[in-house]
C-alpha cells in the first residue's frame, strides 16, 4: 500500500505541480480560500512550513486514489469475475469510474460553496493543459489498478502451486 501511495503522489505532483516563479509559489492543486500566496522572499523565509501546507492536498488525494485503485478496484474485479481475462479491464474501469464520480462530487461541492477546491470536470472550458492534467491523473491510476488486480491473481496462483 505504501508503494501505491508513493506512486500516486508522484503522479499527482507531476500532473499538477507547485510552480515557483519570480513572484513566489503558486500551487495548482489546493483546497482552501483564495488568499494571496506568499511572495518569493516570504516563501524562502518559511519554506518548510509552506511546502508542508502545499503538500497536504496531494497527500489526501493520493491516499484516496490509492485506496480506490489498489484496494476497492481490484476487489470489485475479484468479486465480479472468476477468470483472469477480464480482471485487468474491470479493475481499471472500476477505478476510472470511481475517480470520475469522486471528481464530479468534488466539483459539485465546490459549486455549492461547501468547500473551495479545484474543478476537475465541471469547468466552463477545457484547455489542452486541463485535458493533459486530467489524463495524467486519472488514466495511470486506473491502469495501475488493473495491474494490481493482475498481481493479486499472480500471487494467488504462485501460492497454490507451491502449497
């Protein structure tokens, strides 16, 4: 589970990084009120604290994606199919659908002002960058879920042949 969380965090940080330009840091993935971000000199005076604050949404999202992709998706595939052939496809599809539903729930909560957060699917317009971020976030996580489902099946077969 720790490896899955590590790779999920790596994918999220790669898909939606914290930008640092001449004016200071600008996280592209965060929840919270729209407050002015710290200036460049303020960021370097308090860098460790601000990096921790900026990384909290990545940890929360990484944990959710890891639980959905490494836990729930393969369990759904294991319960639905007895054979190995469809396990990869079903696990990947289940993880992708759960991630998309979770993204819509997050967007609806943001639109209703229950919380402030990034919009994933319910934006007014999509740029090529937005589509790339969504693809880099959702597709690798769902494919990894399929590989986890295949890995569980491989481990189970190895234990049966040894025992």
